[in-house]
């Protein structure tokens, strides 16, 4: 008679967490920062078609690190969730908090019950009419949900990035200053220089009309960084 193989629950959870962290660390980090007119999302990405940042709804954006197919599944599900809720009730009823809670439950269920956990972290950002109304929600691979203020970092270098951003961040920065801080922090922590076309960046800009999401081109990123060098 063969006895069933037993693994203590705490060891199983640790192994799953270690597995997920290793997968996430293989990807490139993303930083999200509030600035005077909205929220900046930025990270290294050489692909022009596989986006790590995306629009979910009028005021809400999504960022993911780790395995693309896994966080893309969540992004698409989030769009469907937002569209259905906005259609069934009211567009103002769609919130980053509700979406983040749904992501947290889904990822937590997968981490606990499936054979392989998701190797991802995601962040849901919502821009408010006033800076105090901005919302940033970070969902980790085990479903843990954190709300952040001012800035957040995801990926294998998240702690070092957060320390770097904390030193350079100040309230009320314009977009160009925020781009420079984000880019400098990512390059410093990853110990490499990233070309202008090697970035993926987007903003939630409260000065726009109903849809606040806008992607930033390589020229805009390069101009913001050059402005900082000329001032220095």
C-alpha cells in the first residue's frame, strides 16, 4: 500500500510564493507615480505589440509584470467587468477599488487552489478630479491587496525602486519631471541605459475629456529627459 505524499501547508505556500517571485523577477519592473495633472505608468518594454500597460475604463488604467498571458487574461477580464457594470448601472459606478477587489479574489483563489500560481503582479490606477482622489491598488501574486499613495513599484526590483522614488519624489511635479524620475530610477536599479524607444509609458490625464488614458511616444519621453539634462 502506497501512503499519500504529505506536504505541510506552510511549506506548500512558501514553495508557491517562491515560484511566483522567481517568475515575476524575470520580467522588467514598472513604476507608477502621481503627478500634478494625473498618474504616470512607465517601464521598459521593447515590444510594440505586447503591452504591459493598458486602459480599462474612462479613468482607470492597468499595469502588469510577470507572465504576459496571465496578466493579459486579467486585463481583458477587467475590461469586460467594467463594461458590464457601467452598462448595467452607471459609468461612475465603475471604480479601481471594485476592480482591484475582483482581481485580488481571482488571483488569491488561483494561488491557493490551483497547481501553479500566477507569476504576476498587477496594479490598477484611477485618476480623480483632484489629486487627493487618485487611487492606486497593487495586487500581488497571492491575492494580497495594497493601496498606495504617491507612487508604487512592481517587479523584481520593487523595494529598491520604491526607495529610489521616495528620495526623488515631491508633490506637484509636472509630467516631464515625473518621467525623468521614473526613468532614472528604473535605469539605476536595473543598471542599464534604456533607449527612448525601449520604454512603454502612459498617463491618466485628468485634463482630458471623458477618456483619460493616453500613451506616451518615444519622442515625448526623449524630450522630457533632454529637458532635464539641459537644465542641469
